[in-house]
């Protein structure tokens, strides 16, 4: 819905944003600011958070366009028949076109959801799997949301470059995906195996690679919070009005004063099965890490996959989350392995 010349320019810029190196800081700031709003709107109306964020980034030049600065209009929605709110004049396909103006970004995000949800033009999109971002991107173009023929490609590239799909998964209570590219060789009981290796991280635990929402959310329909290293368990128990002993019980943790690392902390007992069918083991990911990410009890995860307390599946192996695995996964042979170790 931006002016055609601006769309063409932005398309070229976005395609050049990531060549396998750095991501654009302005885009990252936009995502950080609006990700929780996008997830809340997905839960309310079903518009995928990944699509909403990608559209917001594109339509506003990641929050820097003239239109968004003067109107809080994050999705380039024109006045249309029946609009009774405030408006601004802005050059788009023609000079001085009427665009909706909102009191806040939140109002714009809500109106965008309602605009899609309540229009028969976009009804077919809500029949798609919410994780089918390519289907949504192409469907928006087909329904006439934008005139730029490359509009779906721009949205898809933004979603993939900035891992926006993770926010759709989080809104669904599913486990976010960490992309992998490089390869590394690990020793297993049956010989060497090459598996994907993620980019190096500066944090202690693999779980912090995901930008979890602030405050309480859900994984596998189970209440959970992401807590920083050093926070006391007593303060958590008091904050969420849960007996201290249950915090340790729900999270299969030894009794201690404070968190030794950043991690997910469940506020109720995890499920006996996962929401997904399988989990692909990442480098440096322990069975405990997987149980927390998937919201499944550690004992259940081990039982489903024939794992003992000291067994560590090799990276690249698939662990079954909903039914008994056909066989035990390949294991990494490592000395001095500890249940909560991330080394």
C-alpha cells in the first residue's frame, strides 16, 4: 500500500539486508518493540504474528516512514468507506490519498487484525495453517492487499531473515525453531555423525537464543515465564503465588537459592506429551533443555525415547514427543556429563 516507487526501493533494500552476515538494527528494534503486540493480536484474531510483523516492517520501513510517524498507521490502511476515525493525507498511488490515523500503534495493530478478519476478501486466509506464512503472504497479494507483484517475496524474506516465525509458534504455545547452517562431527556409540551446528552464542544456555515474551506465556498449554540468571526462587514463588517447593518440582530442579542461568520456569506441572510430534536435537542441547523447551516432563521424555538419566542424544537426532519412539536415538559419548550442563 505504499507508493510504488517506495515499494520498489524498499524491496531492493530488504533483499540486500542480509547476505548471511548482519541483520538490520532498525528492523530488530521494530521487532523487539512490537512482537508481544503481534502475538497478542494473533491470539485474539488468528492473524499470524510473523505476517503481522513482516507487514509492519515493510509498510513502515521498520517504523521510520513518514506515514507511520504522523499517523501511527503501521499497515498502510487507507480510509475506505465507513472509516469514521481521524485521517491524514499522504501520497501513495495518487497524491494526497486518505489514510487512517490512530491514537497509538496498538490501535493500528488491532484495526489491521479486524480489517483482515472482518473482510470477506481475506476469509480464505483464515482457513490456512497459521504457520503457513508463505500461503498467507501470497494470499494477501492475491486478495489485493498490495499492488507490488513482489509483495509476497518481501514478506517471506523478512520472516525468514528475522526468524519472525518464532513469534507465531510462541503464540500457538509451540517451541520456536533455531536455524542451523554449519556442520560439526560428533562421536556417537555407532561412529561419527555429521549434524547441523548453530551459530556460536555468547550466553550459557541454548534456550536464550530465543527472544521469549516478557511475563507469563504458555508452552504446550502450560504456564511458563523466562527468568534471568540470579533471580531467587523465593521471589518467583511469591510473585506468582506458588509454593516454593512446587517451583522446583514443576521444573525438575534441585533445591537452590537462585537460578544458575537464564531459563524457562514453568508455573504448573508440564504435560506428559509434547505439542509437536518430534524435536530435533541441537548442538549442546541437553535432554533437560529439550524438556523445558517443549513443556514436557523430563521423565516422560526419557521414557518415550528409551533414555537413561545419563544419556545424551546426538545432535541431529529426532526425539519423539507424543508416542513411544521406534528405537533409542544415537548418543554422544561424553565424560563428566551433568543433567543440567550446557557444555
